[in-house]
């Protein structure tokens, strides 16, 4: 039997912000996808917690991906969805 996924309950502000990120055409696609993952994991007022494999099947990704972003969101909330700095040589050109 699979472990139970950690419960995520979003505030109205977080729900609004995540929906804005998921639907805005100017949002980078990686960030928009992570926002959709967290919106799918929101248990809100429902008694059960959405399982990682159900959210993954709905979005067409791996359950481990859902688990990773669920954990990061629980630790860091909205700030945890942005990319971490990468190692290596700094970019030669500005974005």
C-alpha cells in the first residue's frame, strides 16, 4: 500500500496566485506546470488527500514529480515553486 501524501490546504490568496500562474501566457511553462500540480494536490475542504498517482495521471507526468513538488511546496510555499540556482559557469549573456 502506498504511503499517504502530505495534506496541502491552500489559502484563498495562494489559490488565486497559483491559478494566475497556471493560466497566464507569460508564465514560464515549467512554473505553470508546477502550479497545476499544486492545484491538483489541494485537498481544500474535502476529507481525502489527492494521491500523487491520481494527480500524475491527470497531468500526464510521473508520480515522483508530483511528490517532489508537493514536498517543496509544503516546505517553502509559493517561493518553493521557482527554479533553484544551477551550478556551473555563469551565463555569458543576460536573459
